[in-house]
């Protein structure tokens, strides 16, 4: 009896490897995005801390001009850093989206190969059953002929 062989097995194996690589790429992209979001959160917290620090300095009546000047420079730095980080976040989100789309496409292809494999296996099963039925018929015919000759 012949053994079942999926004719597209090499391509299927290749796509499984591609899927594994794409999942790793997606994970790296998601980590990079999370790091940027964490950086954004730290900048927002620094902004809030700088606001509280300025309020405290103004309430204490310290040198208002110096306090405003120092805090204003830091606010400008934080604002510029936030703009830059938010632009990087948009880029990182796009990279994650593209990785997800590629992975989805690969997974659909793998699913298609699995359906083709199942169809080929069903055909193989039909062939095996037909061969077995033929062998049984031949055996029955041989037995009937043997009985007729012996009788």
C-alpha cells in the first residue's frame, strides 16, 4: 500500500517558517511601540512634575523671573520631545499594522494549504479503499473459483 504524501508539503513547511519569523517580527515591533508609549508617558509625567514644581516656586515667592525662565525652557524641551515621540509612535503603529497584515496573509495561506492537504488526504483514502475493495473482490473471486474447481 502506498504512503500518503502531500504534494505541497515543502511549500507548507516554508510558510510555517515564514509565519514563525513574522510572529517574531510582530513581537519586536509591538515591544518597540510599547517602549515609545512608555517614553511618552514618562514625558507627560515630567511635564506634570514641572508644572507642580513651577506652582510651588511661585507660591513660595522665590525669584519669579528665574523660576519662569527655567521652567519655560524645560517645558519647551518636553513639548519638542513629546512631538518627536508621538511622531515615532505613529510610525511604530504603522509598522505593527503592516506586520499584522503580513502575518494574517501568511496564516490564510497556511490555512489554504491545510485545506488542500485535507482534500488530498480524502482522495488518498478513496484510492486506498478502492484498492482494498479490489483486493477483497479478487480474493473472493479466487475463493469462489477455487471452490468450483475443487468441487
